[in-house]
């Protein structure tokens, strides 16, 4: 457990010493748009019946979660635009 804590502290120290410590609002909005686009791209994909019940369940869950996730990403984007 001690090694893990040291690793986390080391990681925090090295990431805080980078040249660019921030991401611009524009970059954040572009990334949100990209993720919304990926969700929309696969929104109407049919769930392939493969015989692998776990893969099929995973696809079904992805579709169910995708709709509220798009809503949350859109809401987050609107909030960031207002900042």
C-alpha cells in the first residue's frame, strides 16, 4: 500500500510541473462535442445477436445509458459556454 501512495504522490508532482497546466474553454467544448458526436453516431445501431449474452447485454446497456449521457454532456457544454 505504501508504494501505491508514493506512486500517486509522484504522479501528482510530475503532472503539476508540466508546461501547460490548463485546457482552454474552446478545447473542452470541442471534446464535449466530439463525445456527443460519437454517441449520436451509434445511437441507432442495431444490437447484433451474436450468441454472446454478455456482449449483447453490454450493447443494450450502452444504448440505454447513451441517451441520458448525451443530455448530461449537452448540459455540461451549456454550463461551460456560460462561464
